[in-house]
C-alpha cells in the first residue's frame, strides 16, 4: 500500500491541472465519508421500486438483445 500512496503523491505533485486535482480531491473526499448502504437509503420509495423493477428486468434473459441485433436495429445511425 505504501508504494501506491507514494506513486499517487508523485502524480499529484507533478500535475498542474487544477481540474484534475479538484476531481481527485472530490473522489477521495467522498470515499472517506462513504457509508455502506447510504446511496440506497437516500432514494425515495419510488426510486427504490424502479431499481428493483430494473433488476428483475435484467434477470430476464429472454429480453436481452445480441450485439448483432442492436447493430441491425440501429444501422441507419451507425453509417
């Protein structure tokens, strides 16, 4: 773990990209304050139901499309 910290420090020290530094700061800050399940707890009941419905749709393999079918259906936009 010490090696990755050292490498991260070096990368941060050598960049002048303020936006990148802000992004890294936001990522690290949000992960430090993250609590397991907090995203789910923040959803409304309607949002939770939508997620659960989506999950059941995903598990229905009969509704899945192959890449070839997607290409065929969208060929007019893929030219």
